[in-house]
C-alpha cells in the first residue's frame, strides 16, 4: 500500500479514535484536525492522499473547507461525512466535486471501503481485467484458429478491441504485449481469410457476403430514411472501431446506440477507392465505366474525391430515391463552424451527408510532423488524440444540435488505419503509386508470398491505369519500401499509421445507427 496518508477533519475527532486505530493497524497514516481552519493549515504544510471531512464543524463549515481544498488541490480526493441526509447538502457537496459521501454514524469497514474505492480502485480493476484476459487468452487463440466466417471475424475484432481498451487502463505492459501478439496472429489469419474470399465477395459469386463499401448505403442508410423526416449521415474518414468506442461515451449523453455494427471496406482501403465506392454504390472499375467523368485515375492531378456529391446523386437515382439531399465536406476548422451555425437550413432535406476529413489528415500528419509523432506514438495515444479533437470539434457541436432537434443520425467511415512495423521490398517504375500499404503499376517486382496480389485488377473490380497494371497489397502491419535508401525509408515510416492494405484495423470499420434521446 505504501504509507497512504489521510487527513481527517471532524469536530468530534476524539470519538473517532477506534476508527483511526483501525486504519493505522491496516497501515494507513492518519492525521487529525477538529476544525476547518486547522485542516487547511495542515493541508498547506504537507501532502495527503485523501481527506475525510465532516460537513458540520464550528467556524469554517465542511462545504467551505471543501471549496478551499479544491481551489488549491483540485485533484485531491475528499470524502464528505455528515449527520444530515438533506438533499440540498448532498447536492452542494456533490456539486463541489467530492469523491464519496458517507452518513454518520460510519463504521470502520465503510471507511476502509471508501479508501479502497478512491485510492486502489484503478489497481483492483487493472488486476481483475488482467486476470480475466489471461483466462480468455487461450479461448481467443483457439477461436482464431477455428476458421471464422465474416460475421465471426467482426465479433472477434470487437472482442479484441474490448480487451485492448480495457487493458489499456492497466499498468501491466507485459499483458498488453501479449494482447498485441494475439492481435498480430489474428491479423495474419484474417489476411489469409480475406485473400481466399475477397474476389467472390466483390464479384457477387457468393450470396453470403458482408456489407461492403458499395452496399453500405443500400443496406444501412436507405432503410433509415423516413418520408418527411430528416436523416443525417456523418462520415468521419479513417475512423477505426477502437476510436469510435473512445468517443461513444460522449455521444451517449445525447444519442442512444440503435446498432453498433461493423462493415468491410473494399481494397485498397483508401479514400479514393473506398469512399467513392460508398457514395456511388459501385466498385471502382464500375464507376470508371458508368461515370467516367467522375473517376479520377491514380496518375492524374487533383483530388480523387471531388465528385462524391454527384456520385451520391447517381446512386439515389438508381435506387429510385427521389428525395432532397445535401452534401458537405469539411476540410478546415472554419468550414465546420460555419456549417454548425447554419445547420437549421438542412432540416428540410430528407438526407444530409457531412464528410469530416480530420482523422485522415491526422494520420498523414503523424507521418510528416514530429510533434504529432510525439502525441500519437502508440494505439492508446492515437485514440486519445482523436478523443481530444472530437470533444472540442464543430462535429460534436453538430451532434448536440441534431440531438436537440430529435434528428436520427448514422456515423460511418471509409476505412481505418494500422500501425506499420515490417518493411516489404518492392521495385516499380516512376508511375507506380506512392501509398505505403498498396502499390499499383506495371512490372512490379516483389516476393509474391509477402503480399496479396491481384495480377488482373478486373478480378477485384479495380480500374487499370495501364494495360499491364497490377495491384499488390500489404498484409497485417507490413509496409512497402524501395531498395534505394532502404534503411532511411524504413526508419522514417516504421511505427506510423497507414492505410490501403489488408488488416482488421483497416477493413473492419464502424457503421453506427443512433436515435436521439428524448
């Protein structure tokens, strides 16, 4: 326990000697005071781990003492003890950020329980979580090797993510290392599973296939449309499932989660391919054939996603959705604030789509900017950075406004990202694509066993930039590196978050249907 020190202020402190003796026998150090003024003098003279504070004391009351303590040491836990059960006193104390509230007469075990709850809670939870994961470790390993189908892979990824979030609160780095090893094993098996089934999924050869980028609106958005009512779809690009779980508690104050689903991104898991597929309801090669004016090839200049609104319009028309809709893409802070201020203008539309590019910019910036590398140097920090941005974003303001207006909401994304570790050598010409997780070009030179290859892009409905073009994708946490300046290149990009390839984090991504709280 390590010499936890308690300050106990109570005008009847002499009557509490049995309690104090009990705590001292348990190894706690207890310093006492019989009034608020003395208590404040003691607190200023030395550090304490927790304060027990009587609400009713002569001179400075417990509530007044509490206010002074919090003004100087806002993080110091304070447990209020009172004879009164009056609601107003409880509200005053709770409003002043107390850690616990006990009614006199208190017994020693109540005090001990409050101490453990406030000072050892994290440690106890951490130990229990670690033990629970160790017990399930073998089961997860067996399940991964059992040959999961696409629905079971979704549940497995949710399960791994839940452990990742729970164990992220643990101080035990060893158990996190074990989980990461198990996640890598899952990714290797998942990659083989995708390679085996992907062509059938996108080619329509299998009736039993997951919801994927081109079928997302048909399967998840269109069924939520209601005549005469407004529906908002927020696409936060590059939002991983674990990042959704990080922001979910904030959103839960305003919305109920109607369904917490995961769908499969197409390959490459990048904005150009996956997001255009979402808005068009088509695979990339189908977009290039049906709407060549809206498909920008890899080797062309300019944004590859500048016609998302037009593609959405074409999809609505194709499915007979004769509705008023709007589309907004937020690339800058000012644009987000302006949209939040003018949201009322959109409520007459039956469908409103808002694309937020922030997370995608964050992942790219992390590669290029040292300060972002420092801020997001691991998975937990990456989630934390996303959470911090979201909490203060115009996007969160928009969600709050929509909740007030009782507007239903769907949160989606286009792809996720994975932290890359292991380089895979590849050689290509100057026209080869630059993405680290997939390459497209002619005469690519690589070890076939190290990649998922599509020698004929038509097989997976990807357009060719050249008659002899092929696609290759990295698996798990690999990334492509050229032999020239190999060591520099590897050092520069290792441990950065990238997307475009085959992994649980990139392909299994959230689609969340929300209903407003009344």
